[in-house]
C-alpha cells in the first residue's frame, strides 16, 4: 500500500528536476572559428529566421569600410522617429560616424542605424540593397535585408550559418573589434548591453538582439590561446548561458594548430602565408599535405613552382602557392 501511494505521488506531483540542456538551446545555433571559417557546431543552422538587432553587425561593418569615421553628419528626422531601442538622438544634431557606430553596437540605437544608412546610401531602401549584396559577398547567400536595424519585416531574415559568416568577417576588422569589445564608451556615457563581455573569459563581442518575432538573439565572440570563436543563437530563451556553454565546449574540444609556416622551407620551396586550423586531437592524424607541380621547374629564386594542398581526411581545407627557394 505504501509503495502504491509513493508511485501515485510521483505521478501526480513529479519532483522538480533540472531543466534539460535542450530547454536552453536556441531555435538555430552555430559556432564558427573566425580565420578558417570552420563550423564547429550547427543546429538548424540553415533555417531562415528573423535576427532582430544582430542585423546591426552588418550595418556597422559596411559603415566602417565605406565611411569616414571622423565625419560629422546631421541626424535626419526619420532617424529621430525610429521605433524601438534608441540612443536618443535629436533631429538636426550633428554627430560623428564613430559615435554613431558606438551608439549602434553598444546601445543598439535604431536611430543610429537609420542615420548611418541614410548617410551611406541616401535612403533606407538603397542601404538594404547594399546590405544584401555585401552579405552575399561574405558568403551569406540565404539572407535578405529590409532595414539597417532589425525591426520585424517579412523580407528581413538570415540563417545562423549566414550570420556567423558575417560576424566572422566583421571580427577580422580591427575597428569593428575595438568597438564591439568596448564595455563603456566614455565620450557619450554609453555602456555595452552585451553582458558576456564581463562574465566570460576571453569575450570580445559581438551583438545582442530581441524582438517579439525574433525572440532573444545573441552573436557572441571570444578569443583564447590564439583562437577566436563566434557563436550565433537565434530565438534562444537563455542566450548568455547557452553562448557560454557552446563557446566553452568548442574551446575545450578544438585547438588552433599551425599546419604551414611561411618562415620554414617546404621540401626546397617556400610559401608566403601561414596556415592554422581548428582541430580536435583525434583529427591530427587525418591531416595530409600534398605538393603539386603546376609548371616546369623554374630557374630563378622566387618564381612560382607549384602548390601545396592541405587535406583533412579527404577534404581540401587550404591551398597555397609554392615558390622556389
């Protein structure tokens, strides 16, 4: 009888158990190593989803590449009226492109996004076209952009894989890295909304995001022992905890292994670029280097002699020209 009551009590009043890991996962996830673009983790990574303010990663890198950061621009009325998160810009005030970028990435100012877009392209529509074109050039071919800030629009979406490629590209820009790793921007008194910068070892970016349609989103980056990783979470209930979990797992499982050294001779030849690749310990035995001659042996030092190919198992992961010593 006692045993029966115990069974019934467990059925009617189940014990409180820790949440399964799956409950913390995002609807779409991705982890990428920045320099090699190797994907270390993917879940539903090709699903087309809204991405909220993580959109601003692309807005920022376009402005950094194309605009004079010291130039002062006038805030248009359209920017001052922008809905959602704001840096509280006033129509007609003048502000530098650099300050706009900090307001964009630290405070997630939609007014900053609109100001930058109009300054760059003359209109939000034209800037959205530039965003889609530039994203495709970065490898993000499944994304479409309708605005510079990420407010909901049926024609505005990305994938975790695409967003990881955009963020990896952006994180190789020194100015972008400086901005997104800043915890506090003293000239304007702006604090960074990305809490991972203060709670995760090696964290150095990138961007938070939230709308009701997109859910909580976070693109996070961190560097440890010469390896920089970017994680992407779209529609995730616990973005910070899950990002830390994914990044910790990737740092634990992979190491950045130098495979080619430009300062060392390669069978009587030399190369001009170093190459390192994120590998698990058991993958080291699967790496194979192969030299390929592409022309008759040159007579002069420095002339092109062939290529060196680097394979992981049977997959080509890198190629580089060989030059005569």
